[in-house]
C-alpha cells in the first residue's frame, strides 16, 4: 500500500481517537486507559516524525500530561483523593509516576473484604505490571524524540515504584516473582499470580531505560536500575516463554526487537536471549495458526490481540535491518531465525487488511474494544516509534 495512504489512515484513526477520548475535544470527558494510551503516544510521535507537523507532537505531550493527571490520581468515585503516590500537589506534579498509574478500568477496585470474582476482576481498576512497562516505553520515546530528559526520569521513577510494589518474595532468600495486579495505591495484591512474560518485559524495559539514561546522564542523575534489572533477570532464568496467544507472541517479537537494537548499540551484552525469544515466537505462532482463529467469524475474534501479533511481525522486519547493519555483533543463527520468521510477514498484512475492512468493524466484538482496536491497528500500520528504543 502507498505510504501516503497508510499515513492518511493512521492520521484519521488517531484524530478520531483524540476526539473520542477527550484529548482534543472539550465536549468529551477525559477517558484514559493506560495500555491504549501508551500505544497512542507512540503513534502521535510517528505522525510527528513522518509529517513534521507540530500538532501531533502536542497531542503526544498532551496525552502524557492527561494520563498522569487522570491515572496518577485516585478515581472520582474513590473516597481518597489526590495523587495515588501520596505526594502533595506540587510534588505530585513534579513526580507524577512515583505512585504508579491506574489501569483505567470502568469499575472500582475490589475492597479488601470483598470476595474475588474472576469475571468482575477484568473490569475492576488497579495497577497492572505489563501496562506500566508499556507506559515506561512510551515515556522513553517521548524523551528521545523531544530531547527532554524529564520524561526519561519519570519512566525510571515509574520503574522503581513498580518493581518495589510488585516484587513478591514469600520468604527471605526464596524465589522471587511479580504480582499480576496490585491495588490502586500499591498497598496490596489484587491478583497474586505472575504473568508469563512480566519478568521478561520488566528486564528488557528496565534495560532499555538504563540505555536511555546513559545518554541523558544529567537529567537522570541519582537514578539507578541495577537491582531492578538483576531481580527480573533472575526471574527469567530457565523460564519458558512459549505461548500460543497471539498478543503474547507479538510481545515476544517486540521484546526480541528491543534486545537486538540494544546489542547493536553496544548497550546490551550479546547472548542467547534474542534467539530464545524468536524460537519461542515461532513455536507459539505455529500453535496459534493451528487453532484456526484467523478463519473464524469476526464476532469470535479479538482484534487487538491479533493486531499485537501483526505489530510483532513488523518488529521482525525491523530486526532484519538491525542485524544486517551490525552483522559482526550477531550470530548467523539469529539471522537464520529472523529469515524463518520473515516468511510469516504476509500474515501481518492479512490481519491489518481484515480489520481495516469497515464491515468487520461494525460488530459488537470490535465496538466493545473500539479504542484499543483503533490505536493498535494504527500502530501496526505505522510502527516506527513503538518499535524503536
């Protein structure tokens, strides 16, 4: 497809998103959701880089400010008020991520004496580890694009607050893990089990932030992520990352792409991690395809999960260029794995084309998750900033 047509599609999607969620329209209340907004920030940055139009940079910065103002504070229906970090108004504005950020779910979080209901929990507020790492990445991209280290500092402050709260050490010296979901104020776990890829996501995201901080030492002085990187690296040892979930496979490919970029920049010790992530991705991708989900009726498919996979396949394309340009730093076996996964690239286009079809966007499945579907479709079509470090 013509690049100009693609960028027109991305622009149209993101302009509608900004209006619908109260970012650019005073007629709509601010409706923020951390995962979606992390992708949206990267999309606005891509539009800015591609077009040079300052309005897209303003939208990215306005979105960051609104996320912090809304999700960094207690809900309107919460008896508590102010910054969830407990900081006063001035300090909270200067350090908006020090208490983490709410998910933005429609229902209030479960009370301490309230029984757990798995179905309801999906719609209850709180904090998710894997949403917070996506926001760290978005802040890092804003810092790089603008040259303003305050965004990188906020990302690192968020990383430190997140790791401290989500880290679970049942007994001194015992095996460490990460809680899946924490309360809004980070005082108690809401879902104590650990996500399959959370330690990996933390390890790579923290390493990415350390890399960026090394390039902005003045703005990030006094902030060190050594212990956070060590903790998550320990949790990743001897772990299998294989999954047949399309969004999970896409996440593995995104992680592998980030590792390759850090290796290419001499910021990450070359080791077998990238190859392991690609092997796990190939295994999971084949398992996903065997299920035949992509042949099912649109109403039984979740667009954002499939679009996560298509974004990951775009990451393979980016990895190919990174490895080719720095061939001396990578083993031939990694290049071979990239070649193998590149054979799946047309699948990404098929997923995008399917969900670009307006007929497929009319059903309740798409409409129920419209914001996240729209934004991740835009990311898949133009993933420049999201896939960069």
